C-alpha cells in the first residue's frame, strides 16, 4: 500500500473547477471505461474516495485515477498531474458512506439530492507523477 503525500491533499480536496479528475476501470467488454469525477477526495493517508452515482462498481475493481490541478500542483509535481492506482472498496451504508457524503462538495450533493449513490474507497497501491516517478 502506498501513502498519499500531504503535498497533494489540498489540491485534491479542493472544489475548484480548474481541476480535472478522470477515473478509469476496465469494463466487462474489455474496454477502458473513463469517467470524470468532481467528488474525488483524500479519505486518509492510504485511501482516496469518490461518490458513485452510476454503474455498479464492485469490491476489488482495479481503478486508475488521473488528477490534474495545474495551479495547485504545478509547483509540486511535473505538469501538475498525479496518477493513483488502487482497488475499490464499496460502501452502500455505514460510517464510511456517511463520512464521504458529509465531505462531498455542494455541487456533487446537488447531483444526488436523494442520496441514492454510494461511497467508494480506493486503496492506493501506487502513486506517481506525470513522468511515472513515485510520489514522495
């Protein structure tokens, strides 16, 4: 398991639309499924979290996260880009579900007013910069 360096926490947890986050998984048909995410957050030093409103993500799904925040990260990592590789852990209720919901930025909550989505923790196996260097 890899730790998420403190220097990238603030840009990831921000609510600026200047940031770009794309989540990638492999679908049942073998093709990459890419999805933009506004809900990405650092959950703790070893986990990212997202709020899932579509699809049927399963425990154990491998996930790649591409995150760019030029203004927030350009002085910290090349190109202001970080990549995370990890494994999904689905929470449809309980304390993790509630904590992720509580921390969602307002625009994401507005997109799910009935709270029908669910929390996905991503246990980080590897974190790297744009040049594929490990994040430190």
